[in-house]
C-alpha cells in the first residue's frame, strides 16, 4: 500500500534534488523513500556536507583562535576547586 507524503522544502532544494535524481536515473520519490527507510532502520540520520558558518560567526571564531594563540582571554589553571570558584566569583 502506498501513501502520499507532503513535505515543505525550498523550491531551489527541490529542483536541485530532482535534477540530481534524474541524472542518476531515479525518481525523487525513490531517493526520499531510501532515506526514510534508512532512518527507520537505523534510528538516526547523518549529514554529509560541512555546514557553512555565517560570516560574522566565522570572524568571531577566527578572532578567538588568534587570541588563544597569543594567550589572551584564557583563564588561569587551578590546583583545586576552591581557587577555581574564587576566580569565577571575582
């Protein structure tokens, strides 16, 4: 028995997915069904491409890395919890 699944997605994503599926010689529904079956079987899903950071986030990370390399913005090391808590509360 078959059913219809309505999924909202960006138009561009749908068009790109349809084009790739067509290039591979399968309907997009086959791709979707394959992913759904794997999700049900494994109980998990994976993403295979690295996400792109927003430019402002990437800049903040780069700045933090440079500061860390210069030893800036780092807390001191502690030998005990009391000294650590005193540092946090100061």
